[in-house]
C-alpha cells in the first residue's frame, strides 16, 4: 500500500493544532488502504501529551459511556482495567484488529479518526482509596435553578468518550471497551451522538446543531496564546492540584434536551435574536462573516443593542464572564420520541477546561438566570470528569495516578 499515493492522514492529538497533517505511509491496518478514502484512513495518535478526543476535530459519531467499579473492585482492579482499556484503544485507533476475540465489526474499515478518551469521576477516588489524590476541581457542580437532572444518567466512577467518523468503527470500539471492563466495572449510563459527516458540505465550516445553528464558532483556538492555559492543566506540573493531572483537562458533560417543537415555531429572525448570530452562516447580527467579532456595543435604529441583552452568545462570551472560557466539543443526539410526543433530541454538550470554576460554572450560572435560549433547552443529565494527560509510549492512561 502507499504506492498508489493514498497516503494516510494523521491528526495532531497532543498539544498541537487540531488541523490535518499529511503523513507518509498508509492509514488503516484493516483491509486495503489504497481503497480507503481519507475519511477511513485518517488516524489520530493514541499517545501524546494530551489524550486524543479533546482538540481532535469533531467526529461524525460519538458514544459516551460511564462505568461504576463493581462491588469489591478497588485500585488494583482499576489499574488493570485502565491498562486493558489503553491497550485496546491504542490498537483500535491505529486501525489494528483486536485478535481472535475481535467482533469483526470494523474489520474492513480504517481507523476513521477513532479516539477513545478516559476520565475519572469524583466517586472513583473513594472506591479506590485514593481520596488524597482527588482534585478539588472534581467537587460537585453547583445546582442550577433550571436543572432537571436524572441522577442515574449523571456522573459515574469512570467515563469513556468514543468518537469516530464511521458509525461501525465507533460501535466496534464501544463493544471492545465494554468487553474489556469484564468483571471490574459496570455500565452506569450510555449516550450516543453524532455530528455532520466529513465531506457532507462543500463549504467546510463549524458544525450545525439540531436547532440549525452554526455551533462552535467562538471556541478558543489552539493557535491562541492562552489556549493551553485555558484548556489544559499545565503539563510541566506547575498547576494547582495533584501532579497526576499534569497535561490533563476537566470535562463537563451535560445532556441538554432541545424543545424543538417550540423552537421551530419561531421565525428565523426570532431564532437569530436568541443567539445573536445569523443562521445562514453563523455571522454575528452586527455583520461580517462567521469569524468576524460581534460588536456588542452596536445599537440599531431603535437605539437598542443589535445583539440583544439576553442573546446567548453575549451572555456566554468570556468578556462578560471575567474571562471564563471552555472548549465546547459536543455531539448531537436523537433517541426517538419521548412519552409526551416530543423529540428526545438535543446536545450532548461536552466542554473542556483547565478548571471548571473558571470555565463552565460561571458561564452556566449566568445562562441559568435566563438567557434567550433557556426557554428552549432543558439540562437532563450532568457529569464532571478528570481526564488525565495522554499516555506516553509504553504507559497506560491514568498510570501516574494508579501505579
Ligand atoms: C456560543 C448554542 C449551551 C457556552 C454559542 C453559539 C451557539 C450556541 C449557536 C454561537 C456560535 C458559537 O460561538 O459557537 C448553544 C446551544 C446550547 C448551548 C444550542 C444548548 C443546547 C451552552 C452552555 C454553555 C455554552 C450550557 C456553557 C455553560 C457558550 C459559549 C459560547 C457559546 C462560551 C461562545 C460565546 C462567545 O465567546 O461568543 N452557543 N449553546 N453554551 N455558547 Fe452555547
């Protein structure tokens, strides 16, 4: 393979840009790489300073699974579990089959940008006798007045985020992770999501959510000087909190139901006022293109601000929240029709930050007081996870905590 010029693509996972970089060699270990489109042959390295699946471009398919350690399982079992999970993730993300026990679901597919990201919930530390290693950043999130949280679908000892640009590759990884859990851990909850498929639009831009908005525009960018400081715990160990989190990040996960039947009754103009951006191209209502900065001061002919006082993008902006910033990296979800006849659909909102108290919490506090989007969404589940730095060669994820 490779002679025909079908070079594999490797995505930068650790520390670097989230863009595509051509690499030599062929992509997948499954099948004939010459026949794979770049979607299939793209591999995201498992090893790196940070775990993959944080700055990796959004994949088309995602599974979020939380596990609780089984009764009687402690630190030793957890260490063995993370070792098994890391070994399976390393193989699958390189497109290698898992051996005799492989289900075969991904056998003729390339790695398809698969990432498998592991995190620890607050309760993990009590179960494993590692309370002293528990980061203060895992203290429970405050209650918000608009919360409608289902505790059974919230939190958990362990969290795994799977993303891939192919639904079968993602499902294959999900089954493997579940199987490797063995007797050590049980699934607490699972949520399945999706984004736009690569190549679906000739106009590559930020993805759209199920309200039809361009979503993710004003995310912090890896090219910005303060990106690492905002998103990752310093890799050199100079940060607050336990040393094993060096290079790690905290993930806040919220299952946010969209009340789509109500939302879709609004005119396009009213929908645009709710966010403060145009639906067509995501540009701010004060003009320009998607990447133009919104002019929050600008007033219309009636003297009122063009971007309304309660517009979602105004209320959530870092400048309005003492600089609080996070990297939003969501999946949409649709689980059919709820008992009341409305779609059970919305956003698996996942945001990444070096410290939830300087990211999600102050912003959600503000939104919770009632931004223009609030009447159309309902937070139904919540999780907060410490996601350690990436495993070095020969290491497993979480080794610095568990060894
Ligand atoms: C911006 C949608 C929930 C934080 C935006 C934008 C859209 C959007 C369309 C403008 C484009 C962009 O910059 O990405 C939604 C939807 C939500 C939701 C549909 C729920 C279903 C949240 C939550 C938070 C949040 C829960 C955090 C607590 C932000 C931030 C920005 C933003 C920080 C960027 C503001 C800026 O700097 O301009 N959101 N959002 N969003 N949202 Fe949300």
